[in-house]
C-alpha cells in the first residue's frame, strides 16, 4: 500500500498507525499522528486502519521560542 | 528570597524566567544554558519527525520531570494552521498549555491579532490553557482575556531583535488596567537590563530565546538573565522609591558641628 508520510510517498506493509510507527522505528510516545487532517489518539494507534493514499503527518517537538 | 507565587491556568511556575530551546549551537549548550537560567519552563515547536534521522526530538535532551513543556505555534500564519499545530502539540505533549502565535508578517513577525483572537477563543473552549503572543496593545490584551486567554504575552520588540522593551508605557498600562491579568513579556529581550526592566514594570515573567541562545556565551547570558529577572522582580515587590527632581540628604543634620 502506498501512503504519503511527512510529504514523501512510502510503500508499506503497515495496516495500522501502530504498525507504521514501528516500521519507521518511532518508539517515543512524544509524537502526534494525523491521518487526512484528523488527529489519531494514542489509544487508537493499534486499531486505526490505514488505507491506500492516506496523507499522514507524524510530528514531534524541536527547539523553538 | 522567595517571590510571590506565579500560577497560570492552574499551573504553578517556580521561575519567572522562561526560556526557549531554539537556535543554540548544540543541544549540549542548550542543556547547560537551561540549567544556568534556573528556569522550570521551556518552549518548543511542533514539526515533522525527520524520518531519515529517526525521531530526533528536542525532548531527548530536555528533562520533562524538571521542565514544564510549553509548545508554541511558531510559523503559523493562519488561524487554521495555528489550531492544527496547537492540537498536535497537545496530543504529542504532556499538558493543555499552548503558546499561541498567529504571525502576520514575515519581516517583523508581528502577530496577526485578529487571527490570534479567533484562535484563542476556539482553543480556550477546547480546554487549552492559551498563552497568546500579542503586541503591546492594552485593548487587544483585554480582548484576548475576554476570549479566554490564561495570560497575555506582549512583545517587548520584534522576535529575535534584541531591541528590549520598546514601549514600557504600554506594558505598564496593560498591567494597571488589568490588575489580575498575568503578563509575560515575550520577544525582544536582548540583555540583562531588558529582563530586569520587564520585571521592574511588574510583569509576571519574561520569555527569552534568542537573547540567550544568540549570545557569544549562551550559558553565561542565561545566568545573567536569571539574576536580572530575580533582581527586577524583587525590586518590583520591594516597591521602589519615588523619583524626585531634587536631592534629599541621606545623612542627618543633627549633631553637625
């Protein structure tokens, strides 16, 4: 399945948000995930099903003022 | 010497100096500067995870047990973007605190106060503790508080400019006309005397990023800002003498020969 993740196309086997994060090696809990502009709650990561063409944003914190 | 307590939206802040985490030469320098500043609250920005480098969060370097994390919406030019970043920040973070920025212009980074007001109203209704970065306009400060802001964060001068508190009289009017309102000077503080002035005016706290991170010795400047903030606040709480045009002798006339 092809997804757009943080602006880039990604071919993935991941079926859920949890599987996608695991595939990308993101283990920190201090991230937020948005699928097609909807924020996915952390408790839903394991059950939130991804579909072809989903636009996903994964964000965390960087230095800022 | 203890300050009066500072509580915003039910959250207690021990330090009246708040520090940004951007623009340090290295994460190690930032960690040392935060330590030297004595702060207990740091600002961070919400950005895409760099998938090539792994998570790489600033929070890998900031002890979240020691510092309260205040996410900002820096870089947002529309209400929609500011709401999106605020909501993502809350989901990624640890609290309802948001330093709300809706920027109006790239060159000055002055706030778009109309957008700011709208975003404040919406986020306050969603349960955020909204700390809006605004201009030094007392009327807008009142409007923001009426819209549900937890405090106001008027700029001293443009972000990163180091020009200091350009309009102390407006800041004073904000403080005098809204006595119960918490005022945190945000942006423009360039050196220790600027921070001390903000506190002597009666502001509740001061937020500094570039003034510390951009100094030749960021760690030493962090320490200077810490002491200036403490000195300024204590001077305010102590109640300064009134200014007069002519001299008053400090030594008694009695007993003179």
